[in-house]
C-alpha cells in the first residue's frame, strides 16, 4: 500500500487516541467485574467511546481532499467521544470517593510532562505505526500497570483532556484551511455554477438587475412559487438578484 493512503497515521492526535483506546481496553478488562458492571454496559460504553476517537480521526482525515466540512465534523465527533470517556473516568473516581488529581499535584505534572515521539515511518506503514503506538503507550506503563484503578484512571483522564485540547486546535486549523481554500465539494459547486453561467450567457440570459452578473435558471423549492422556474443571479448567495421568467 502507498504511504499516501495513510495520512492520518502521522497525526499526533491519531497516535494518542490509539494509546487512550488501548489503555481503556486494559482498564475495563482489569477493573470492571460482574459485581460493579453486571450487564457489561459500562464496559461497552467506555470501550466504544475510546474506539470512536481514532476511528473518526482516521475517517475525517481520509475525507480531507473531498470534503473539509465532513473532516471537521468527524474530528469533532472524536472530540465529543473523548469528553464522554473522560466523564466516565471522573465518575469512576468519584464512585470510589476519590477525585481527579489537581493540576498542581506532582502526579499530574509528571504525566503531563511525558511527551510522545513524532512518527518516523518510511515503508510498511501499518507495521511500523503499530510499533510506534505501542512504544508511546509504554511511556505511561508506570501508571497504566498500577494495581490501583485510581492511578490508572487519573492517568488516562489526563491523556483524554490533553487529546481533547489537541483536537480543538486541529479543528481550528481545519476551519482556517476551509475558509482559505474551501473543499472538493465546494469546488464542484462553484464549477457547476460557473458552467451554468457560461451557458446562460451563450443563450442570451438577462443580466442581474442588482450586480450585472449573468443570471441562471433556478426552480423555486418552497412558497407560492414552488416548482416554478425563475432567473437568479449567478453570484448567489452573495447577491440575491432575481427576475421573473
């Protein structure tokens, strides 16, 4: 497979999301039992929320060239799933009459200062990325391997919050790119409107009474004129000029 097919494998957010998913799967396997989760609903909810993050980051990035709007929406879904997962860990701690570590505590600062290495893949991307993700996960083994669920939950909670902030910045960058460049879907719409405008000019269509641009035929979708054709400015929605046919 070509490297270009795996753009999301280089995203720090995708790597960290996989670390969170693996850690959550281990947490649920180790600490959720028939006593505290008799129907397995908590296990399912937490593991599915953890899975949603890397899955939606990957799918969103794969749609980068076709629809930036879809890319942003899926990235936001990943962020929302992580917020849900973070709340589950907070609830776990409070259920045990404990609270999340303070941001000024030594434990919180030590986890926060543990950073990830940047991906350095060449060939065999899936193989090498899996090695990379596991290596990043092992950086947190001091907390992940603890027999105390409070320590494990606090560590994963910190990583969830870190990832939520990273995805927020990723969405801001996606929005800036969308504002400057638009997307594939938006480009197709512009091309279609331009083609209609050229066709209208060739067929002697009138000029817009507001801005002077060539007009194109459209069909009213609602109101008393629903189903009837009318002349609409090719510059819509920037210009709302219309004429009757």
